[in-house]
C-alpha cells in the first residue's frame, strides 16, 4: 500500500488556481493539421491574463488522441481567452480536424510543485 507523507488532504489549503482537462480524438490523417492549429492557440494562451501553464499530451500507443491540460488563475480568465481573435481563428481548423470533442473537466489545484526557473 502506498503511504502518503505530508499533511492530510483535508488540511491542504490549495492554490488560487484551476486546471481544465479536455480529451479529444483527431481524425485519421489530420494529426499535423490539428497540432499546428493548436500550437497557434497555445502560443496565444501564454499572452493571456490569468494563464499559468499548458500541456498537450498524446497517450502512448494512441497517436490520434490529444489531452489538453491547462491551468489558469481562474475560470473567468480561461473564458475570456475563448473570446480572443486567435482562439476564434483556430476554432474552424481544430473542429475540421477533430473526430470527437471531449468534455471540459475542471479541477481545483490543491498543490503544485515545479522546478525553479534557472
């Protein structure tokens, strides 16, 4: 059995951050189109107020699936990003290359560890 060290989960105060995760299936042969459009969108996210970080994941052995994990200071910042010109411009390209849109799943971040910047 795995032993957890540190304070019990009930004592963790959390951060002022939320993470959204979306899993998508890309149409066969359209992976490069989807990835290019998403890259444009991700570069724009970096400029947005409230943005913390973003990860685009491809599950091992399933090259058509994409899992987007993005952290924001609050959900309102994420919603405002959806109104930007770049987000709107990339919507059609991503939709055209997507076979199955996943649901957005929201999480409260209760602990974050990262290597300090050099």
